[in-house]
């Protein structure tokens, strides 16, 4: 996480660092923080299918199946 934090200090809009930090939080089980990161990354790249799927995975993990399904359907379209 410290490496991603440093990268974001240098470039606050780096979606790769934001999404990598989100994946790290997801693996740590910090789903609220992971969701924040993916929402932020999607603000910069709203049509990035991978980011939308990742956010859908987080919604699924926290039991918000309707939002997960919306993200997965959006990614498919």
C-alpha cells in the first residue's frame, strides 16, 4: 500500500495505482476501502470494463447483489 500511496502522491490521477490499491484492500478484506478506490478509479475511466467488474466483485462480497449485477451487466454491454 505504501508504494501505491507514493505513486499517487506523484500522480493523484493514476488509475493503475488507484485500482491496485483497491485490489490490495480487497485481498486484505477491507471491502469498504476497496470500494472507495474502485469508485474513484471509475471516475477517471468510466468505460473501463475491468474497473467496473472489480467494483462489482466488491459489491458481491459485501452482499449488495443488485449493484453487483448492475456492474456485471454494464461491463458486458
